[in-house]
C-alpha cells in the first residue's frame, strides 16, 4: 500500500474516499470528501510551486507557471490517483460505478486532492510528512510532460495582461454547476475584469470551465487588438 494511504485515523481516510453519491445512498455516512478536496487542492498548489522554485533555481516565472499547471491539472492528478491505488478504493454511488466512475479523470483527481488534504490533517498538519510523498510523484513526471511550451495556462495569461494594464484586482470567475450526471457534470464559468463581463466557458470541472472562460476573454481582447 502506498504511504499516502496509511492513516492513523481510518475515519479520515474513509471520508476522503467518499463521494457525495455514496453518502447520499448511505444515510449512515455523515460526510463526503468535498471540503477535503478543496483543502487538498490548496496544499498541492503550494507544494508544486515550492517544488519548482527550489528544484529549478534558474527557471523564470512563466515557465514555472506552465510546469505547475501541468503537475496539478486534472489529467495528471488522475494519473497520480491511479498510481497510489485510489481508483477502486473510491467510495462511489452505484450509478457512478455502473457509468465507469472508477476510471473517471474528474473523480480520480478530486479524490486524490481529498486524500492529500486528509493526509495532511492526519499527520498533525505537518507538511514535512507529506512533502516527500508528493515530491516523489512529481519526480515521476517526465520532463516532456512538464514542459509543453505550446500550452500556456489561459487564466495566468489573462491575469498577466490585467496586471500589466494597471488593474488593481485579478479577474473574477463566477462558476456554477449547470447540469450533467454525477460522473459527467457540466460547469459554466463567467469571468469579469472589474465589473465588466469578458468571457464565458463550459467544462467538466470548475477548473476547465474557468480556463475556457479565460480563453474566451483572451480571444475578445485579441480581436479588439488589445493583445
């Protein structure tokens, strides 16, 4: 068993593995993993930034931004989830299981984030105990995967443009789930610069929808010859 799944508090691990669909079908389950998913996402964002800053002292901000996006995107996190053995450990509702939920990149990546958040709490909020395990996973990602110079995260590109043009606040994203089944949700995101609506996007996750919204805003700016 991977060290990331060895917990002192088994209840905390069980919560991290529990999707809301399972909790809905089992009234005895008092909580699901959504809050832990949010927390784990924040931890991974921090560790990935720190990892790149320390590992590559000559790397510029733009390149670090690209690499960080590659390390923590849905596709990569779902691979990490499978690597540590989360796939068939996820506690899913029967409908999701029948629909192939054990192989869903969205569910796998979300559960991985939840487990990271839970592991951090289980180890007394000591980041030194989780950092080596995450670094080991990051090290397993090839240089070729990390460096895709043709792929620039549109959210970062939009924020860079906004800051360069004197805005005092970053772009604001308003994202809501608008439909779809549990295993194929659809999110719609709208991005605002100040109070001005600038773009809209759809995606299977909040992150994807926000990226699409940023791309829409960038396309409008380009059309207006502002970038």
